[in-house]
C-alpha cells in the first residue's frame, strides 16, 4: 500500500535533515518538508522497536510504505483488513510490527493519522516565543508518540534558542512507549522523557522548572465523547496547582477550545489564557462534567472542527487507500 502521492517522498533527505531545515528560522516552513518528516519519524519509531537502532542508511519509499502499511493495518479492525486486502493488496502482517502495534496502539493511532499530525506540527512550529530568557522550557503533557515534542524542539530553534539551551520534557505513562522513546532520545537527543503520570499533582512540581515557554496538552477525545475521558482538564489544573499560572505560560496547545453542554444550543469558548473564561468553564465542568464535549479548537487563528483539522493535507499528499485504512485522531 502506497502512503504518499507520487513525487512527494524525498528519499535522498534524512529525517535529521528535515528537522534541521524546518528548524532554520531563516527558511519558510515547508508543508512538503513536514509531510516527509512525519512519515520518516513514524517509520523510525517502528524500526526502533524491531531493530533497537535508527537505520544508518536512508530508507527508500518502498521500505517506508511496507512498514507503514503493516502498522496501519495492524491497528485496523479485522473487517477493515479484509476489505483493504480485497481492494488493494493481500498483505501478510509482520509479527514484530503487529506485536508492537498492539503494545502502543494508542500512540500509533495518533501518529499515523498523518494529515492531522502534519497540521498540528505546522501549528506548533510557527509560534513566536518571546525571548525573555536564554533557556527554552517545553512540556508535552501525555500526548502519545512524542511527535509534538519534536515540533516544540523545532519551534524553539526557529525562535533562535540554541540547542543546548532547550529543555523539552515529555511525560508519558505507557511503559512500552516510554521505553522506545527513551532509546530513541538517546540516539537523536531532542528531549528528556519521564515515565510518570501528568494527573498526579507532584509530577510537574518535581520537574523544578522556573518557568514554562510552551505546553502541548493535546488530550482531546472524539467530539462525541465527553471531555472527562481524557486528562485535558486535570493537566491544566495540575499546572496551576504546581505554581504555573496559565497566564504566565507563553503558549499552550490548544489554547482556545470550544465546548458545548448536552442539550445546549451553542458552543462556549474557553480561552485558557483568560482567567474569567477558565473560571466560567470550571463552573460548567463541576456541574456538567460528563456532559461537556469539545467539537472544535482554535488552530491557525481560526475556530476549526476537530474533524476538519488536516483535511487540506489529505489528497495533495496522501493516497486514498492509505487514508481509508487510517484510524482517525478525531
């Protein structure tokens, strides 16, 4: 199964080269570069488990397609595998990839929804971070694969922070995922990973950070599922209780969400940087916790339904058969 449309995969460029190109503040952000980065990043993620090392040679498009096809179909329902096999090709799952996919199914499901992943990376790396300090402190609050933390690393470099002055921390609870990414981190050195639970009040306090420049808290459920099912609110509360007023954090993602309460007629806006907005939301959350759902967030400065995020990247970059086989992030 082919992942990318023709002439999109850049086999002659390494993942590290894509990172360096996107991190250069003197270069425009390239959508093509981001697409190639996420495809190679996901491929290396899987291979780190199987080989315990990053490939020394650049992968061909066919190699990447084979690995991603196996992982994608491992996450699919059985009937979806059968339909895909009949329509496109008969794929026999590689046991090592299938086993790994089952261990980190949630992380892979998020990562392999490439159109949405590309959109989120583009949103994060374009943010301007005030240079009131010499060290960048970034935090990724339990968001799965670690790709958003890499986006924060790129963001910091695009804002002229030196690599040795970037402290980027990802807190992950899932043991297999944390193990793989700790090994990966040793190879590429982009972040520090802590296996812990962001919902515990002392987790953030234990980091002993003097300030935080950026927080990724992309813990949003499907629009039809209650917000309580993900630790989005708990993470924000723990930040505040750990001495980090949200108004003093430069940026959060998402910073603005739109929610509705069951049977309500209109969406309400929650701006995490606005104290009164947060307090109003908490009043609603305490009263209607299991009835609050989030169908949209602000991204690229615009209110956007979760289901629409990444749509612009689908047909220009990815094949129909790959998109049909995907689990959706939302």
